[in-house]
C-alpha cells in the first residue's frame, strides 16, 4: 500500500494528513499549533517594544515544529508504516515571506537581528506595506506596464514586492543582509530537501512573475534606486512547476518526521490553490472558496481576461493547460472571531439566535472590510462598517449582518468575474466555516447558487497529498490524481428563492456602500487609519 502525506501550514497551526494513494482515503491526521501564533503586538520577549498597527509576523521555528510533531502523530494515528510513504507535499498561506542568508537561515534567528521586526516572517495579513503597494501600482500605471493587467490593475500590500520594498525603506541594514527573499512555501521545502526552488504559484500570483519575467529594472528603479536589482539579487532561483518533484528528504528532515530519505517532496504550493484539485475542481468555471480566517477564491478558465481587482491570473497556476484565476476576501473567519471575542455570547449561541430571524429583520448592512478589501478593490486601508444600528440592535443582529456582508463580498467577486467574461458555473466551499449551517445557507441565498462541499475536513492538506502523489509518479498529472483521490458533495446547500429575493434588495444596498466608501474617493477610512497611527506613535 502506497501512502502520501500532505502538510498544510495555516495562519495559526499546521496540520498533516496521511492519505492512501489508490483512492484518497484519509487514514490519519494531526494538528500542531504554532507556539508564537501570529506576532502582532510585540516580538517574542520584547513586550516593552510594541509593533506598529497592521503588522503580522511569524517565527520560522514554529513551522519546523509542525514537521516534528504533526507528521509523526498523523502516522501514528493512521497506524501507518513509514516505509510505505512515497511522497510528501506542503502548502502555505501566501504571501508569507521572509529574508534569509545564502544557506536559507532566517535573519530573525541571528543575534544581530532578533530584535528587528523586519527580520521576521511577514505573514500574509501583514498590511503595513500599503504605502509601498500604492506606489507600486501608481508607477506601473503611469508607465503603462503591461503586467499590471494580470493583477486586475492593482497590486496588494500582502504581496512580495510591497513587503520587500517596505524592508528596504524602513530597515536598510536588514535589507543589505538579505540574500534571498523567500516565500515560506519554498523555505519549508528548502529545509526538507536542501533544494531551493521558487514555486510557480506564488511567483506568479504574489511575485509579479509574468510570462517568464519580473518587472524591469527601470521600473523598479523608479520606485527606489536601490530596488532596481531586487529580482536579480534576491529572487534568483529556478521556478518549480506544480506537482514537480523538488527533491527527496535529507537525513535531518527524515529524522524529524520518522520517515526515510527516499520520500519525494513536491514543489511548494499555496493553501487555496491545492484545494481545487482536492474538490475535483479542475475544469473551467468551478469556483472554489477556501473559507477560513480569510477566504481565497480560485478557479480555472480556458480564456484570458482582465478582471478588476483579481489577485492574479497565471498560466497553469492551478491546473496545467488552463488559466488559474485568484480573488479573495482578507477577512472572514477573522471577523467572526473578533466579534465573538468581544461579545458575551459564543459562535453557537449567536448562530442559533441569528438563524431565527427573517431576512432583513435586523435592519443592518455591514461592509466586510475589517482586514481591508482584497478583491475587487485591493485596498487594505479600508475598514469595517455596520449601518442601521439602533437601541434595539442585539449582538445576534450584528453577527448575522457580518456573515451576510462576507456573503455579499463573495457575490461581488463572482459578478466581477462574470462581467469580465469569465464563466462561474459552480461554487464549491471548503475550510472550517463550511460546518456553520447558518453561514452556508446565507451564502447559497445571497449568491443564488447551489453550494457543493469538499468532502474533507483537511482540504488543503488533502490537496497537497494529491500533488505529492503526482510528484512521486503515482499519477501522470493532477487531473488524474483529482479523479482518483479528490471528492466533493454536490449541491449540499441550495438557495431559498424567497430569501434570495430579499437578499437581492440588501445586496443592492451593499453595492451602494462599496461605491461610496471604496470607489468614489471618500477617504474617511484612510483618514481614520492615519489618525490612529499618529495617536499610537
């Protein structure tokens, strides 16, 4: 019996799943929480030095601990013989990026830089590089850079170039010490195999690598003269294709996990993108919403279109031979979690109370921008709004309004794709939020689409396992692996037409707020953020 292992590195923890190659059966899994979680308030051991607003960092050792703990525990849970494991693959949040030395040592692990925030991993939701992202977009638009159209005309503060430019401009010493600017998805593969490759997925979606090249030195010099050689000096590594073998486990990495050195390790990948094949979404028009702390929407298409605010379109970015589209919402589960943490009621009680309400009974409309807007506005200076509150407003009213806001955000993304000529004919949901019945029914009603579910609690890890099987040679390509090992529940949720009609009216009000706060030059949200930053300084 041949086995593969998928390891999913999320925002707060990493999870491993042991999968049978023949049919995709999940035999055992384990989760290991990051000891340091998300570093947002201060660096470890430096409580007297608060981080500025909008920072989100992580500690590299936490990722290695996932390999040391979750993988052996998953093998034990599966009752598996490690000798049967033929392949291993990983996926990561993105863009989660770090500076390293020539040998891959993170700068944060050096005594000289352990107290320097810019030496640490910048998590995907590090939004403090928004000023750099604004300039990256503005200069590209002014110069007529053709690659900008592949990103919907806007570059995000979450991506590689914005975060790198922030380091250069705010801590030149860290920048000077940086040999490689590395996606965590590639760093973990490097640590396991000794081979450094930049995976095609993050390079294309997060690294502005378009049609085989990065932005020109002349363009980069206009951003900052010292940034002109960024790709040449800090991104210079071969591009590995999805499902390709990066190498095999080193003796050290094999010992961490209780495996053998013959295990093939696949090129790195992104948590959202590996989930599509796991849900058997390998044909045009199948939109997969990976719903967790944020939501990433990925889909393959047979046409190349410019979609406003998309996070990128990459040739073969999800499935070879098709254009892979990505969009997303920066805050979803994070928003619900924030509300519950500041409420006297829990998720279950709030959901139960909110489910009793007729559509529109709370009289509220919210904007789901508490972590900014990823698509279609690509502006992380935007913030959350709830309109319509009165002295009769209850916590469950606000909770339901926030759920509805995220559903409106997903509908806006779907309509933006369709209006741009990219078909969306199926909605598939995966991630922990798919267990919330209220949320799933609201999404079906708001989008007016039946919702299928990825039939696994470990969607990204299962998707990584599929890529491990391809890298190890068990299947010729990801389509074949998806057919044999992937699975989904078709039409698990269907729209209630009466509720959908009511939601059409509420969605129209949501669009009005999107235009007012996001599109028509009303800068109140940016001004408030500026006032907050000045006050905290």
